[in-house]
C-alpha cells in the first residue's frame, strides 16, 4: 500500500486530508537536510503512518529524527511552530515583524498612536524607508489551524483609510503613506486574499506572497525567531522575549542575557554555536 495515496491524516484545523510524501519531503529539505537524510526520515515516518494520524504526530516524529541527526536542521524544521511560540500575547510577534523590516532597511516604531480623521488608532508597526511610510497590523494566533478571515482585512482597511485621510491634511508632511499591511503568522482565507488584492492591502502570511512569505523571508535573511532554538527551554525563551530579544541574531549580539539566566559556560557555548549556524548558514 502506498501511503501517499491511501493514508488519511487529521490536520490541525480538524479537517481530514490525504497524506502527501512530497509535502513531507519538501519541508525536510527546507531544513537543510541532504537527499539521503530526507529519504531516510521519510521512509521511517512512512512505516509508522496509520489512518487518522494527526499532522502533529507526523511533525513530532520527523522533528525528533532531525534533532537526533543535527540540531540546526531541527531548528529550521520547527520554524512554523516557533512562530506560534512567540505568544501567548501578540506583542513579541509585532517586535519580530518590526525586526524583519529593520533588516530590510526600514526604520520602525512599534505600538504607535496615529490620528485619523474620525478617531485615533494604535498601530502595531509603522515603518519608513525612502520617504515613504507603511502602517502594519499584526494578527497573531497562538493556536494552529486558525486562519485570518475576510473580517480582518475589512477592519484594517477602514483604519488605514482613516489614518490616510488625516495624513493628507498635514501640509508639512513630506513622506508618502504608501501602503497598509496585514501580517499574520498563520494563513489568510481565500476571501481575505481576494479582498486585500481588490483594495490594495499588502497581505503577508506564512506562505503569502508566493516565494516571499514569512518562511521565505526568514530563511533568506537568516532572521530566525529565538523560539526556533532546540537548546533553550520554554522558560528561558519567555525570559528573552520579555526583554525584547525576538531574533537569534539579537541574542548572539547580547550574549549577557544568557548569564542572567544562570546558564553554564558549556551549555552557553552550545546555544551560541546553534544560533551562529542558524544566522550564517
């Protein structure tokens, strides 16, 4: 029996789907694992499949096998899960989005109060580059399987228009308010994407735009969230997030935070080596 054709799995949303060997292989390849290791893990996971297995169980098995082989592969493989771990509040995700933009040449402000024609608005992130400004709303979900429906871009678009209308009244303002963005750590529904495209909102999610979604930007720039680490504990990650350390690059720069956590020199060296490989791979 070919499991790629006959095994039915349960997704995080609760929906059933056919198991795909290609999807598993592609996610493993993105971790940096070579063809031989990918084939080995796929074959091991394939032998343990059964009807009704959850995507979480498949992920846990593949993750354990990668971690056993090389921790950096496991770190990259868990990227999607690591974005969920930026919670439980959305504030670390806002900081993470701002950090991504800063490494692309933007100057950013988080939680900025901006005037509209009708009311004032608390904007998650404002970013400026080349005399243009963009305002960004971040929709963070800590539970897998929850997507952003059309209500989100509808709401954000109305706020953007209110801010833009007031922006146009500022005679001394030389910057152009260029775009409204909506960024989520999950996915947008088809209606949300259609609405965003229709009104000119820029939507950024795990895999949108094609080849330039969050996963692509993070891998391309080496801007991994601190939560991808396989060596830091959950408590240690939360401590770092509370100090606005959201990127592995930031921890590598501010190593003294590891001393505040009372981490031994031997373990500290291993953590920094893992982070160095992630940032410079």
